[in-house]
C-alpha cells in the first residue's frame, strides 16, 4: 500500500527508516548475559541486606550461594562461620550442635584459604572456643537456656549445701567469739586483782610473789574457763562423730585409669575441659575454661587415688591442685588454695571425647 501524499520512492525511504529504528531499538533492549562476578555481587548484596534486617537464615542462603560461585573469597567463609555460631537461635540441642558443626567447617575453610595472619589468629581462637562449646554440649553440659530439670535440681542441692556450710561456719565463729570474750574477761579480772592488791599494799611485783589465796582463786577461775572452752570446742565434733558413717575400705585406682579427657564444673558460670596425660616424668595436666578461655598446665604425682599437680596459667600464676578420683577414674573432686583463697570443683570423664578419639589415652600411655 502506498501512503497517501507520498511518492513510491519516498514510501520506500520511510519503510527503510522504520525498519532501521526497530532494529536499533531491539538491539538496545537486549540484555547482556550475567557473568559469575555479577551473580556473586547480586547474592552478596542480598545477603548483606537480609543480615542487616535480622533475617539470618535467609542471609546464610545468599552468602553460601555467593561463596559457591567465588570459592576463593576467604572473608566470606569467616562471615558465614560467625553467623552460624553467634546469630542463630536454635530451638533444641540437636540443631544447636548442627550450627556449631557448620561454624567449625567454615572456620576451617577460612583458615585454609585466607592469607591474613592477624585474621587467621583471631579466627583460630574462635574455632577453638567453638569446638570446646560443642564438646561441652555433647558431654551433657547445656547452656543457660537449655538447662534440664536434673541440672536445676543439682544446682538447688549445691545452693542448699552452701547455705548449710555457711550456717556451720557462723556457729563455729560465734563459739570462738565467746571463748575470746572469756579470755578477755580473765585478763580484766587479773588486772582488777592487781589493782586491789595495790590498794591494800600488797601489789604484785617481781620481787614479791603472789599470795597463795590469789593463786587459788586464779586456778579455780582458769579451770572454769578451760572446762567451758573445751566443751564449746568439742560440741560440733560430737555431732559429727555421731553422724559419721562406718569407715569404708578404699579401693585404689590404677594410674592408667585416670589418664584421659574430663569435663569440670566449679560453678554455673565457670566450667571447662581437662586432659591428663601419663608421661615418664609424671602426669601432665592441661585445663581450659569454656567461658573465659583461660588455660593452665603442669606436672603432678599420683598416689592413693589423689593426683597433686602445680598448675600455672598464662600469666605465670600457679596453684597447687589436688584431684581425688572415684569410681575407677570416672569422676573426681578438685580442691586448691592460692593467695585469693581456696576453691573446689567436680569433674566427670568425657566419654564422647574417648569415643571419637579412642586411641588418645592408649597412645599417650604408650609414649
């Protein structure tokens, strides 16, 4: 069809111009293919956006897609590991263990691929803490928000025992105060006696001995004070003797039974892990607190079910530790004294650690 008002040649020119315009427009609207760098940037951008919005599971999905596209991006492994360890809120122990496992996996991949020594040192410390927390969970030491009824009952029993010990200490202190008061009164009476004798012209001096009557009065008073004080000191001992059970023959635990891995608890907020290795020079003990990452180590000797070792921490401060073992080496009670006072803790064999690494104790013993 010929457009009205135009000649045939003009019509051909117009049609050609329209075709060229259509080709240009279609060429401009055609999308370029998305490269791997574009995909990485898109997933990384979405991961950052959802992380800032507090959608941590969705952020992990985008970050893990991004790291699969660009597996050499070391920093992204560290980001994913910290989200798994710190940001998620698992509803049960099983999912918490899985989150710790994933965090350990990404920490190790970061250490393998990163070239930043400072960042690797920090990540290595985080990895060690994550492993310790996972071992504690597998050993049956739950966090504060997953405490079982048994743990709560044990804590109540410990609290009740501490109150009872405090009451016994208070009663003993009161009795000692009474004895000190009596001693003070004796001193006051002696001074009064000297004043009376001075007024009557019979003041006691080094050159003039005390009269026999004064000696008799002082002797009678001393006997009364000593008898009363002795009865006070013996009172709690009699109760203890009445309630004391019959002596039990102690079963000696062989040295090889105490070597291995343990978990220990001093209080609700202080717990950790301990490794005992048997060496030629004695037993080498290593401890590490889960909450503070504080470590200590040292050598000790084992005798009569008790291992005594001088443990020194990272600051060079040491304390003499005493570990008394029970039930063929499956648990112990630890006690110590230092310049800050004294303390105690209880320990339990880490069955999971020996199950995962069954050759640990045998290997150390063979060495």
